């Protein structure tokens, strides 16, 4: 009976999910937190929702230093400073990358809200930086033009 | 897989500048046909206290270089940076502020 087969498949699927969850556990325990859902998001808005930072308002206190034109998308230097007092975290996103979220940093114990990193960019895109300060979220963007993409290698 | 790391920590005007290089392929899903290999977590500690926690994706360039700034700081402070990738590899390096 087809109905029974459905049931069996469902049961098998559920069992598989449990097994996988069990296998992944040791790694998860070893890891600090890594926001899998946010990093798997295919749009910047989704990623920000999943980071818990939706509806950020534009703020000129976030300074993005990056070249206007990046010749090589495989290595695009991006420097971010937040001048917003009490900034505790900074997220960097490249809107048009397959997975826009590049990195997220939490700052504590006297670390300044500053980070410089090299990102890969598949194509010309806005770079979006979201800073969190005092439970509020702020955003700034800057367009970087890419002449050679960096995601395919 | 865990290649060498390099780090330099220097006192600048009012803050400590930490620059760290990690040796890692940072291979994306596209480059590897669905078997990405990249660093996911990195931690910066000063004298044993965590000051920066980072989560990063495959969109960080190969052999990642990061700079961080720590307010204040003194010569001899011990800075430790460690990372963990999606396959469970890990590495760390330590240096004193110069």
C-alpha cells in the first residue's frame, strides 16, 4: 500500500535526522557558537533577521574603509570602525555574495569596535556593516566594484 | 592541515594593534563542489580573558589576515588567538605585546 510506504519513508527520514544530529554533536560541543542559519542565508535581509539584528537604522558613525574598485574579488580588504558609543558587535555582509554574511564579531573587555579583514566578493556589490550598541542596531553600506570575481577560485 | 600562524601586537597611540595571519585554504562550496573547508570561529584573548569572538564564513579570503584593536594595553600583555574550522581542525598562537 502506498500509504504505508509514505509512513515508512517518513519514519526513516526522522530516524536519519536523529542520527545526524547525534553525530554532529561532538563538533557542536567543541565549537563556540556558529550561527549556521544566518551563515546559510541567501539574502542579506534573511541573514540579519537570523542574527537577531533586523530593522537597523542608517548611522554615519560606522566607517567602512575599502577600495572603491577591487581588482581582485578574491581578496578585498575591508576595514570597519564603529564610532557609536557602546558598540558590542559588528557584522559584515556582502549583499550579492551567494551567502551574504561574511563575519560577525563580538567585542568585550576593552576591545575596540574595529576589525580589518579580507573578504571574497563574487561581483560588484554593496558591503553592509551592522553594528549593535545598547540593544539597538545600526547599518552603513558602501559599494565596492569588482572587476574579477573571487568566489569561483 | 593546521598551518603556521603569525601574529604581531604593538602599542599604538592609546590602543594595542593586533594583526594575525592564519594559514588556511578557506575553500568555498563552489571551489570544492559542496565540500567547503573554512574557519568558523576565532577567539582573541588578552592575559587569558576573551576580548573578541568572531564567527566567519567561507567568504573570508584564503590565508585570512585580521586586525583588531584593544584599548589600552601594556608591553608584555599576552595575546592569544585561536581558530576552529568546520572540520574540527584548530590552531592557536601566542605573542606578547611589543
